[in-house]
């Protein structure tokens, strides 16, 4: 995970990485040339590879040092998922102490602290479960689609996930960066934890398929607080966040899957 920087263009935001989030942010790259986005690193929440964690920590260290020397702001993506907030009593908030419950969560919190100590201007976003075209195959919705089409889907009993459309995440990031924030940690999610069974129900209807369900007793359920996000970005009031928001997110994803599946 050595840092391969693109040719410097003073009029563009520097985006490090070529993955799902990096590609999604390219349309707003021309608006924030004073920002570096670190969109490369460990994206697998169940990952435990120490070497991968160490490479991401080193990449962050180098990028933060560069931002400090050039006076640019660093946008870093952390997690608001189970690994970070799974043991919190009540909604997971940015201003309260957390005790991560997975190696991935421990890693991300350590990187947040590393960045805070770096002296670089920064913004940390703790993300919910992003959904959109081209997302990694190991993430939740692509995995569920694959399992439904194969006829057998595995569900962790009691599990719930906060889904948010990647297009809405880009809108939020655009509004946040326009405010020139410094040193903030912000949850970016819909604020609603949707039972995975309901997500499967919705996918099955939209895909026109039904799968056998196999339950495992390993589920987790927590709510991501978005009070701070709503305060900083009032435009979230127009994004439809609420108990039915996930339906649009799932429907749009399923429509893309159907449209790109060979007949």
C-alpha cells in the first residue's frame, strides 16, 4: 500500500486511491484543491491482517505529514459500523468514548487518534454501510444479491445495518468541505438501523427471486447518531433519511444489478 501520488494539479482535490469511494468523489474534485482525500486502505470490516493495518497506518502517517507541510486538509474515512459502535449503550455518538469490538474497529480508532496527533488539518468521517454501483463484491448488498441468486442466503439473527447511498455521501462530503471544517469527527449515515431480514425481503422482491434463509446467532444491532451531521449539513433533511430511506437505496441498487445482468 505504498503511496502512489497522481501528477499534482493545483486546481484539483488530490484523491489517493482508485476504489469505490475514490471514484465516487471525482465529480467534486475540482471544488476543493486544498483537500487531500485518503480513500485507500483496509475496506474489509472483518479483516484482521496485521500487515494490512500497518500499511494503512504508514500511508496515513505519510499523507498527514505531507498535508501538514503543504497546509492542506486531510479527509480520512473511518467507520461507524459494528466494529466501532457495537458495544455502545444507545446511539453511537462522535463525542462519547467508544470501545471498539473488532480488530477493524480498534484499527480505525487508532488511526483517528494517530491523525489527531499528527498536527495536520483534518476531517474524519465515520461511515455507515455505503451502497452504490461498483462497490466491492465482499460488501453487504453485493453479497446478499449473490446469495439470493444462488438460492441460499445467510442471515445473522438480530443483525441490522445502516445503509446510505454513496451519492448522498458525496452530497454530504461536498457540503461539509465547503464549510472548511477542522479537526471534526462526523458520523455519515442515515441514522436508521435496518434489520437484515428486511433488506433481504426487499432485494428478493426487486430481483424476482427467493432464497432459503439460514440463520446464525452472531448478529449485531446498533444505531448511528446523526445529530451532528444534521446540524452541520441541514441539506440532509432533503435526502429522505428515515425508516423507509433504505427502500430507495435497495431499489436503486437492485435496478442497477438487473440492468447490468446479461439476459
